């Protein structure tokens, strides 16, 4: 286990609206990473489990959808733990765009 980054992302879309946006937009994460990335995801109930593989690293994440927020847990590998602050800031900045 690496260093978990957790945050809540508020929304007003309801569960089904958020699920649709996540399904259609999760692949765009790879576009934000220099050199690209492979993104794989699946649903377990109201939780999307996904993995981003890039630059020889694999980052596991969970997004649990509630009626008014998405609870995100991003598990950074030890190699990337020093970037936890900037990663959290980037998620806080970019995640709301995915939910528009």
C-alpha cells in the first residue's frame, strides 16, 4: 500500500448523472499525463475502481458515488508519495470539470 490521497468532490447530478459522466470521461485522465497512460475501470456497486498506468507506475483509485458528492481515494505508490500535495491539488482542480 502506498500513500492514500482522499477528498470529496461535491456535485448536483445525482448518482446516475455522475456515473454517466465518469463512464464517458474517465479515459481522459490519460490525456493529462505527459506521454499518455492506460486507464482501466470497473464498477462494484456505486464504487468505480480504476487503475492508471504510466511512466512505469500503477496508481489505483476508488470513486464512491453519493447523491451529493464523490468520495475519491487515490493510492499513490511510494515513488510518487512526495507528490501527494500536487496530486490532490490537481484532482481538486480537474475533477469538477469531469462532472460538468
